[in-house]
């Protein structure tokens, strides 16, 4: 196969980002079909990008023998059904995270789909971020020695809509799940135990919805490493996304990206730019990298970086964190498998 | 009172640092007597600093009516007895941390000594460090808003002697106690609950001694703030001492001090100095600041920054952390009071 | 006019960058024709980007009434002839720097073309770089006060081919010309006097060719500001491109961009990434910005940022620097006008 | 000799700094006598530091056979006479810069004093600054290769008194002289040619006094290296003292020191401390280092780092810069020898 023919299912914000990246940055891919119930909107948006088949019916994509792979960027509740159907139709799948909206569905998908002949990649884009990847490179090169401690911080620049919070599944499933995948990615080890919790410090309506806006977790990894996570739903200074890995031979830290490297010194202070505002700015490049990696995995028959097991295990850890927070106790992953 | 006349009890490493600082940096103080069983050694060391009375008997200092205040830098097991005797003799006291070698003694001292007429300052020197103090200033000024998250890291440049570890009381009492005081100092709030634990990743003999070499704790503060702590007994790159405070209006981070601000760019990389090697380098200035502050507190009758209650509460948190780690559960401070 | 129809003349490295940027980042532009004597090569390269008319004859572009504007990225010796023909044909022009290969041609173009009805933009891309632009923003906002001193550094990551050096016109025309434009851009003032010189420290063949590989210049600006420039043909650590502007109220510095913001601490040192390797990495975004700005200037009838006068004056300063270095004396720009 | 017995001549600001440093940081030195016409003031100041002989007459110090070395910190116009007398009396001399108030006196001193049996150290304290010394270490280790370019900046935090400016000898003698010595110190090579000049941008009264407040110089070194200097009499953001050395293998930059390493991120910006305010803060440690080095040089019979030739050559370069600025031409040092 020289060119990967792709159908995109779901043309919301991320579906559009993936489509644009395929067209502009992945010459080995050809986007053939766009499927979204909002046909007119999709048509209008796609016009300036090229000629595509546009359909309201996602099954059309799976039935098309000229399509090799699908991008699934639909609402989370549809993920399971679509993924199973795609695999059945022998399409390779690039799917937005999370794998599923609850642990049970995720577990079932994991058990049934871990050994199919198709490639399935879950869009944990931070694995493809230049900063996180460089930290991983330092780990893999052995320069940091054995990994002892990991600290990650994730803080959004503004509060989410309260209606979104109510349907989100909670801060561990919706937000901290990235950190859970990062811990597995960086250590190359499994989480065995979780202690997690949170506070409502930003908006009481988040507490009324049964969720936290500020949260933490301690993950104990199989290899003895400890991962300390803290997150917040809101900063005043932009998107704060950092990780530090401390090992027996050294430490590597990924600091935030900024728009410029200008330093201004005045009577008041010495100042530099704030971090990039939010994920479309901060992770722009990682989105292109991850979908390019997916296309390469299929064309060159290589393993994907985050497969269905990454999708499943991150949900497993999120569930453990949720129980830990509710029962104020340490929860072993083994309890949930 | 214009000059504070001082006797120093215990002329080990820290006793000598305090004595030298009093002589060189605190003109309002006059060191009159040095008490240490190692009389000859002490005489020889003190020679170049001036004329002092030197005695093997610490009670001599308390009985001398020309002495206003004492510095206690003796072994921890003697702290309780000496402190009580000094207060009884109406001497002001500057005492090395920790307040006592166990919670019971600390509690008794706290109950009996919290309202005496003398000043008692426990030597939590980080409160007087230029970096930590600047972070505190940002908190106090309101620039950070309400405090939501605190992250502190403390990592030593080399492993302690294994014999020291055996007698140290464990990593929570000996090492992380600084972080516990820092959490109280920065938030101005009390710890209400602790979850802590650790791993043995550096030296199996530390595990055999019943201790950890790598440890973490989550502190929940009365005001809702969360403090995430991680510590390690050994880095390869110097003394790593950082704190970050995240609040509703902003964040302040204290980075490590380095010997120079030179940046060298070569084919290999762009590099700068490592952090200062260890506490005598990193906290040198804070030692002078804390003892100067003590002398001022007495002469100007002002409150000390870290009194007997700071000594007691830090031990309370250390005990809670110890129980938490042993029983793998969250421990409420109220259980221990 | 809603869409700007463009012909590109010269499809070497920069012609291709501009073409790609027009297609991918400037939806208001439509590239219609590509003109280059290497027709087959150009066809092959252009294939994956879309459908274009491809011609060996640059005059075809000017004669096409359906073309509104041209990008000229041909060899410098052809610049003058093409520019005059394009203006005569009433095409707007985006032209690679330098304006001309000698001062006489540049002066003639400047005198004849400064008041034509078409837009002419010279590709001084640093004016569109995020870092340089941010420094300019600080100047324009008044935060730096009046400008007193400017320091710029430009250092390439590797030596140019010696054959290139021989035909380049010398380090002031080929290399430092960017700094000359930067000085005018940042201060908004004209150069009145130049003192310049250089050394041969990297490769004796550069000296044999009558050129320097390491050079400096002091520019005195009409408003009293002083600009100190140093350049080198070769570093070991990447592309070093910095500027500092010091004014009566403060200073702004643009530091180098790096691939990641990861900091690694080991026993050896605390290190970060080297600067981005060379101009295609460092100035990638500025190339897109400058051509987008050109298209906007035409469509919205706004002034361009670097017109034919910027092309002329930078060459004037380069000539003054060249004389200064050869005669080891300060040269007034007025001598050359 | 085990202890160096010292007399201090001139107890103004720097004389006091040197005296205090000798007492607190140089145990091998013993300050015996303080000479200053302001006897009462000197007595009062010295009281808390110990017992000294105090005299109004500087010759007393030279006649005292129990004094081995003198610190001369008197007004510059007295330097020549005192230095010659001290050498005649066979006292080692630590002398404040500059060596003399004009080139003729400096030349005479250099010719007559370069080969006496006593140690003479001129107080070019930057040679003993931790940052500048680290840059020098990188040069000496060969890590930077051959030195091609040096850039230094020196900017004061506030304007000097206009009366001081009138008597100062001008910005090249009074201010930029440090940079001239730094260039010689770092390159280990002599200046062969100077081009210098300046502007009056801060205060017209400085121009009326025949001086500049903003100045620059290009130094060409014997080994081909180029040194670009810029200075300003006033910043809004503290004392700005930086140097960058660029060589064939790499570059080393000394950035400013700051009071803390705290970074604060708010809605407005990400800010850190301003540079230390002025030389007593910034160079405090270098003053102690330089006088300790002097005492060691005498006691261990080692060469001093900045001898009478450093004093002379820096004045030679200052004079060349002065002529260059007045005549707007490049000046060869050979013209002045």
C-alpha cells in the first residue's frame, strides 16, 4: 500500500483538526470521505480543502471498499459501537480518547480487540508532543537511570461550562486521564495502586455536580516509581502543562512553551511571555505528529504507540482514582480487573 | 536591653554556624559562654573568634545571671530537658529542630511552654531563606489569591550514613519535617489529614532499617489547599530544593540557586551550573537571617516566626505520615491530638 | 478584489517555500502560474500541491491579465530587470532580498519605483518573526521609552561554500544586510553613519576571497540611538539570532528559539536544547507571515512593511560598511546618496 | 611570614569595604593601622570591628616597620605619590583603580614600578567575580576554542551626580575602564586598536560637561578577536552587567545575578527578580575574593592577577577611546606608547 485512503467520522473540532492535518502534513494519506450528521456545515467547512464524499451516515464509510482506515472523532458514547463495527469491517482505526465512557465498555473492547489484525490507535496526543517526547527520549537513552519519581501538572486556562462538567464523567475520567496515560508512557510500567482526591476551590457549582475542580493523585507503579499528579481547572496565566522525571542518574523537566522568547526588563520586573493559551496552541504540532504516526504505522506495519490497551488502562486508573476519592482510601488496580 | 548576652549549648556543626553568625552578622548580640563536653576542641575552634567562657557543663549557662538567651544545638534527645530548664531559668531560647525526638515529648513541651514569658524559636531556617520568603511575600501580598496547591521537592546530594538512618527516626521525622513546616508557613493554615508513603529505590539497607529513601505525602490543609510533597535521599546533580504555590490569581515558584549565572553553548548542549551542592551552601544566608531575627524578637519584644507550636505541629504531621505509610491509609491529625 | 491571483518567478528553495505557504496558509491567494527555466523539475515538485500553469518564460506571467501579483525569487542579478518589468505590467510584487546586486541598480530602482501605484514588498522576513515583532511591539507601545542602544547578533551554524562566498558580494551585502534592516525597522530611524570591519578567523580561503568571516558594525541612527552588530559565519551550537533593545524605560531581548523546553539535570550539568539549527527551522513561521502580510496589503490596500525604500537603504548601509572596513574609517551615509 | 600586617590608607566607602573584608574573611591578615584625615569619623566607624591604630597621616603607615602591606583607597589624584612612596618603603600594595588620573602618570608608574620586589595589585574586582571568573575558566579550559568575539554591557542603575561627572575624567576613564580590563583579562591578549564614541541621551548636562552618558567601543585585539562594548549611565531595572565570549568551539555568557530565583506567573506576565541593584550588591563577594587573593599572593609569593601593567594598559585604552570619540576615527594603541 502506498497511499492510505481514509474516512473521517465526526467533524467536530478534533475531527476537523485531524482532517486538516492529514491533508496538509501527511502526503501518504488521502481523505476520501467525511461522515457527519451535519452535512451542510461539513460541506461548507470542507470546501476550501478539496473534494470529498460527504455523508450523514457513518456506516457508509465502513462499507466503502476503497477506504482503508477511519478516524473516529464522534461523541464518546458512540465510540464502542463504531470501533467494533470498524474492526469488523477490517478498517484501521485512529480514535479520539477516551476509549469508552465507562470502565465496563472499555474492558469489553480491550478484551475483544487487543488481537485483531487491524491497527487501533487512541489519540493520546501528548505522547507525540515535542517536549514530552524529549523527556521520554532521555529516559529511553538511560541518561536518567532508573525512574524514581514523576511529577505532572495540568492546569486549564479557564473553567469548563458547568453543563459540560455534569456530563464529563468527572475530573479523573475527563481531565486527569491524560496524566494517567503519561505515567504509563514515561515509566513503561503499569499502575498498581492509586490514592486520589480533590477540592472544590474554584466554583461551588462543580461541587454541586459531584465533581472536584482541583485534584491530585499518587500513582504507585509496578517498578516502584511514584507519580505525583496535581491538576486544576483554571489558571490566570494560560495552559500550564509540565512534567518532571527524576531518576537515579538525573532529572528531566518539560517546561511550558511560550509564543516568543522575548524578555523585557523594566522598573517593575523582568518578564517573559505567559505559557501558550490552551491546547490548540500548545499541542498543535502533536496533533499532526500523532496522525502522521498512525498513517506510518499502517503503511509500514509497525506497532502504534497508544493502542486499545492504553485506552483501557487509563480508564482503569481513572476509575480507581474515582473510588479512592469517594472512599478516601488507597485503591489497588487489581481490585478492578 | 540593648545587647543580648548569649550562651551557646552544643558546639557541633550547627552550634558553630550559629555562633559564627552571631559574632559576624548580629552586632546586637554578644556571645559570652560556649558549653560543650568537648572542651578542648571547642576552645581550639573558638580561639580565632574572640574571648569566651568555655564550660563542659550546660547548666552553668542557665545559672549565669549575665546571660539573657541560649542557643540549644545539642543532640535531639536532650532537647526536652534543656528547653524546660532554660525556660525555668527565664532564658530566651533559640533551639535547633526538631523540638523533640518523639511526639509525646513534643506534645508535653507544647502544652507546658506555649505561654511562658520567654521567646522560644525553633530553627526552621527555610522560613528565612530568600527564595522561600519571597514566595511567602507573594502570598501575603495577595498577588496569588487564595492558595489551592503547593508542591515541594527536597532532594539531598548524597545518601546519609546508614548508621545515621537507623537513629534518625525515619524519613518523615528527619527529612520531610521541613516540608511539613513549610506547608504550614506558606499557607498559614493547619494540616488536617495526611496520606504518605515511600519506596526503597536507592539503597536496600535503608529498607532493612525500616525506612524509605524516596517518599511522598499529600497534606490536606484546613483551608482546603492541598500540598503535594516528594523527597529523595540522593540526586546526582546537587541539592534540589524547590517549592511552587498555585493560587486563584497566580503561581509562584522558587527555583534552585546556582553558583554562577553563566550559560555555556557548545556543540553538545546549552548548559548552566548545577544547583548549589548542599545545605551549608544553599541555606548559608538563611542561618544568619534566622538567628538575627531571634535576637531582634527578644530585643524588640516581637513574636518569633517559628515557635514551640511550629516544633510541635511539624512532629504531629510527621507522626501522621509515619502511620499513614505503615498502614497505607489516610490519617487525620485529629486522631493524634 | 477577493482573491489575489499570483505567479511565482523562480522556484528555487525560497520560491518553493513561498509557493507552499501561499497554498497552505493564505486562503485569499491563488497561485496560478509557476515560472522557472527548470520546467520538468518544477512540474514534478508542484504535482502534489495542485494544478498550476508551468512555464519556462517569466514574461508569460507578466503578460497574463488574470495574474494580479508576482513573487520574484530569481537570482539577484535578475531582480532589477524583473522588478521594472513587473511594475510596468502593473503587477504587485513580492521580491526576495536583496533589492539588487549593487548600489547603483538599487538606487535607480528606488528613485524610479518609490511612487508607483503597485505594492512592492522586499522579503525582509525577520520583520515578521514572532520574537523580533514582539520586541518591536514593546518599542511601539512606549514601554521601553526612547531607544538608546540596540545590539544584534547573527551567527550561522556552518560555513558557506567558498564558491558562494566569492559571488556573494561580501559579508555586509549578503549577511549583515538583515541587521541593517532590523536596525531601521526597530528604531524607525535612518542610519546616518557606519563604522564596520571584520576578521578572518574561521577559514583563510574567505580572506583570500577578499571577505571576512567575523564582522562587526556600529550604526549611528538619526535619532541618536546606537546599534552594535556582530556576526559570525559559523557556530558549533546552531543558529544564533538575538537582538536586544535598550531604552530610557527598559530593555527587551529576543532570545533564541529551541526545539523543546526540556531541562535535563545530571551529574555533568543542567542543560537545555541548543537553538534551532538554521533559518528554515528558525524563521519558518516568519516566511508564512510575510507572504500573508503581502497578500493582505494588496487586498486591503495597506502599506507594506518593507518596501523598495527598505531594500535600497539596507544596501546603502551595506555599501557604507564595506567602505568603512576597507578604509578603516567611519563613513557617513550622506557621502553615498 | 604567616600573617600579613596591613595598614589601610583612605577610609571612604571602598576603604571600609576592604577593611571589613580583611577582618571577616581573611584570617591570614591583621589590620594594624587605619590612616585617614577624618580621624574621628574613622574611629567611630572602626570601634565595633576591633582595636586599630588610627592616624591622620598616611606616611605613618609607611614608616611603621611592623606593617607589611598597604591598601590604598584614597582619591585618585593621590594614587601616584602614595604608590611610589609605598614601594620605596618596601610595602606590598593593594590599590584601588584607576592606577592614575592621567595617562602620563600611569605610564611613568608603569615604567618605574613594573619590576620592583613588592607585589602591587590594582583592584579590578571583576576579575574575581564568580560569573566573570567562570567565563574565564571556560576560556582557559579550551572549551570555547579560540576567542573570536566578546560582547560586554555595563549599565548603572542611576545617573551619577553631575559634579562627579565633571571631575570623573569622562565615561571612558571612569566607567568603561572596567570593560577594557575585562577584554584583556578574558582574551589574554592586548588591545591594538580602538574605535569609540557616544551619545548624550539621558541628561543634557552631561553633554555640557563634555562627556557622554551612552557609549560604545570596538576593540581589536592582537590575536584577532573583536570586543564590542556598550555602556549606559542609567537603567530603570538595576545594575546590568553581562559579558558574552564567542569562540570557535562555543560561547559562554554571564547573565545578571538576582536576589531570588522566584518566578511568579499571573494574568499579566511571567516575571522574575530584577538584577541586583548596584555594585555593592552585585560585586560584594568579588571584593572579598580580590583582597584575599592579594594577601595570598604576598604570603605565598605568587603573581597578582591585575598588576601595575593592568592599571597602565586600561588607561592607555581609555585614552585611545577618548581620542577616537573626539576625532571620530580609529586609534591605534601604538600611537600612544
